[in-house]
C-alpha cells in the first residue's frame, strides 16, 4: 500500500464519504506476499517512502517475473530492477515495457515519477570507467523521485575539471561521488560543498587497488566533513540514501 493511498482513505473517512468498515477492509491488505521463493514487501513505500526494489543478481528470470507480477498486481507503478543480466532483461522486455541500461545493468518498468525531492542530487565520477556504477546510483535516485544531474570524468588527476563545476557542486542538495583508484574525489568534493556527500568506491584500478578496497579505505578515512561511505560498487545504496536525504 502506498502512503498516498492510505492518506486518501483516511481523508475520505474524515470527510464522511467512506464508511469506517469499508476503510478497514482496504487497510487490511497483507503487508507482504509470500511467493515461496520471495516475500514481496507491499508496504515498503508506506514505511520507508520508496517501494521495494528487485535485486536481480542470483535470481532466475522466472523468479524476477513472478516478483514483477506481484508488484504490478498491487499497483506498484515504477518497478526498479538492479544487477539485471542482459539475458534476463531480454526475456522481461518481451513481456513488459522495460527500460534497460546494459552498462549499469539496471532496468525499470513503468514511468519515472515526477521529481518531488527538495533539490538536485549531483552524481559525479572520478573517471569514465566509474560511469556504470554512477548510472546505477543516478537511475535509482530518479526512480525514487529525484532530479539528478550527472557530472562525469572530473577526477583529481585533473583538478581543474572539478573546479570548473563549482556552481553545480555548491548548488546541489546531495552529492554522490563515485571513484576508484585511491578514491580521492569524495574528499575533494566534500571540501568544497556544504551538502552531504555520499562516497562510492568502485573496483576500478590497478593491482594494489585490491578491487576497490583502497578506495573504500580512503573514503572511510576522509578528512573532509560530511562524508558517508557505502560499499564497493554499491551505486544502488548511494542513490537510495541520497533520495532519503533529499526528501527529508
């Protein structure tokens, strides 16, 4: 059940246009649906402000389709699927209108909501190689009702590129800084911006980067204030957190 739906029911009861008994029947909708292989959380949006998202990795195409069907049956208008393999996306697209970004392996059904966040979420990357993770963050934020601005390849190897976008950095309400190698971008941006910065380490880099561990440790040890760090390559987690901040 959506928050707007519950609010509408309560308003009708208050106005006397909906009998209490009928309102109770509508509210008694099961909070989750047990499909055997998954328990689909239909009250996620009511509790947390954003509907449940399907994590595609490790699920069969049939399982993903079953979850999609359960969500659509309960009126979920935008269904986001992360880490979706191209083969599964092809099967799903044959049945539903699926928008799929192969680079970030993210897809969604339905239409993106009209942005209702308080400001702009800026997604910045250190390099072009970080874009796939950044796009997961950006699409997640957009699917959760946010205006997103992308700022790619502005890493510290050429600091003038970062500084040329000071207006964008200073006007954002939340910034997601995506970088591999030594992960310095988050500290640099956080030292310039007054808004919260969410750091996303990526697995981009040479051997001693340890598949993103070096960037993760750098971001966790940032000397700049106001930095929160998510896990390696976790664009979804960053986009979700940014959305919550932007909707407070």
